C-alpha cells in the first residue's frame, strides 16, 4: 500500500502560475532586474498601503534587514533580546559585534517578558530586540515604557507578524524605532526570499535605502559601509501578485486555527497558546505545548509524527542561548531562562497553511487524540 503524501509544517502559498506570466513578461521586456526597479517601487507602496504604514524599505531577506536595522541606528554594546526565537535574531547582533543579553519570556505569550528587562540593563545596554513570536504581538507599551525611561532603542523582529494589529488596532510594525519583516517562503506573505524594514520617517528610510545599496548616495558618493540588501524585480513582482491573494490565504489560516482549537479542546496534557484574537494574529503557526500529563513526551510525539511522514517542527528548540556561539554568555545560563527552557522542551508546531486539506488535518489530529 502506498504511503500518504508527507505533510510539512508549512507549504508556501503560491498563486496560479499563469497569473505570474504577465509580470515576468514585463521584466523581460523592460530588462530592469534589480536596483530599485518599477516592481520594487510598486511593492514598497502597496505594502505601505496594506500594512497601514508610511515608510517601508524592501530587502533581500529578513536576516540582512535585521543586520541593516542595527547598522541604521548605530547600535553597539549590549542588546536585550529573547532566546526563544529563530537563530537569525541573535545572529544579527553578533554580525554587528553586539553582545546579546538574553532575558526570559512570558509563560503565556512566549514573548520577551517586560517584567524581566530592567534587571538586565547595564551601562552598555543600547537597545531591546523583542520578537513577536508566532506573530502574536509583544507587550509593546510596557517595552516602550522601559525604553523611554532608559533611553534605549527598540528594534522589533517582526519576521512572523505580517498583517498583525496591536491592542490599539494599529499595525504592529509601527511599534518601536524599527520593525523587521521576513517574506521567506515559509512565511504568511512570501516573495520566495525577502524582507523589509518599517521605519518612522523619510530621513531614516533614505539612510536605510543607502545602506542596502552599498552605502551609495549617488554615482560617486558612498556615505556608509553598506551592504547589498536589495530585493530583485522577480521577488518584488511576485510580492505584487501575492498581495492580491493574501486576504484569502489569511482567512483559510484562520479556519484551520479554529478547527484545531475546537478539536484539541479538552485533551489532557495538550495546551494551545491563547488565541490572540482576530487581526491580532495572522495564524502563521499553530504551536501546542505538551505537558507532563500527556501520555507521550514531546519528543516521543514528535517522533511518532515523523514515523507517519508528518513533519511537525519544534520551533523554537533548542533555544538560541544553547547554540555554541551563545552558550558561554552569562545570560545564556538555563537558571536565567526557566520559562524559555520549559517552553522549548514542550513546544510542537502543527502543520498550518492555506492548502492544508481537511483530511490531512484529520491525520494530524488522530495522532494527537489517540496517543
Ligand atoms: N527572525 C525570525 C523570528 C525568524 O523566524 C526568521 C526566519 C528570521 C528572523 C529570518 O528571516 P529570513 O532571513 O529567513 O527572511 C525556516 C525559514 O527558513 C526561516 O525563514 C524562518 N524564520 C524559520 C522559522 O523557519 P527552517 O530551517 O525551519 O526551514 P525549512 O527549510 O526546514 O522549511 C520548513 C518546512 O517548510 C519544510 O519542512 C518544508 C516547507 N518548505 C520550505 C521551503 C523553504 C516548503 O514546502 N518549500 C520551501 O521552499 O527555517
């Protein structure tokens, strides 16, 4: 008997191929492939409109955008951040010669815990880099309050948070000094690879635009040691097309989220993260926590899924603070990070993506319900 097709934690949302052809024809005919071409200009504006922001700069990916965001604000010394994220968050600090200082997370949201930030501030601290994990908004007001009192910058890693709104019903990426988005293939809105920095005024956008183009201000002037962070016309054109399908994709994600929640209710030992509420989530991930009460350990459950060709993921295990380049830091010690350590050992992200079929969800749920 043939095995059912594998199910991955995510599958990129792709528009019908024929819809992309006219975009490609335009690129082929005008022969502008990159360096701020027409699709790049259009996508920056379209994303500003969609997200409800004024200033956005496209990037080749989220990681280069994070590295550049830190450069743009000339962040040095120490930056307070979360160990419970994808490794790119802390790597962006190391690439800038900045020391990450890990602070524990809130047990309900799994985001950086504002109540623990102040104790980690030293004279070297210059900024806070929180992450809206799984697209759920951080406690942005509490974080801004601390930043204001200690004169710190705030750079949000908003890689997961496309289209999310905060408690005041503002685009979540308007918080902090800068917010960084990822448009990687695995994200809610994807341009294959891509990313963006959302900033607050035209002056900083101009500076960021220079930085992503080697520091060039004009043909003969290089104002800063910039990098090549430019998004190509191919990716930008794809972004324009993806935007036409994004609302439909988000609605389907929301249905899947609701169905999982309903079916998982009352299973002893499995906990869903609190529903952040409509518009406050983009349903980018469906994380569950496997408690001691559940008959299987998290890793035994993970393996059980693998054996059935279902590739659930342990985002975020191991913690960033466990990787060799971070584990020697005093703040990386597990005693400093009990909540994050427990979450990393209990977390499992279930498949969620617009094309996930009901029958595939049933396969996933069956394995959870009958361990
Ligand atoms: N900050 C945060 C908080 C982030 O989560 C990320 C990225 C970043 C910063 C950096 O942004 P970027 O520089 O990436 O723009 C994936 C993604 O590569 C990464 O973008 C993402 N976070 C992270 C959470 O997940 P992996 O190593 O788990 O990806 P991979 O290749 O194992 O893909 C997961 C599953 O998705 C596969 O099992 C199958 C499916 N898949 C994947 C790709 C790439 C497809 O079906 N097609 C595809 O093309 O990191």
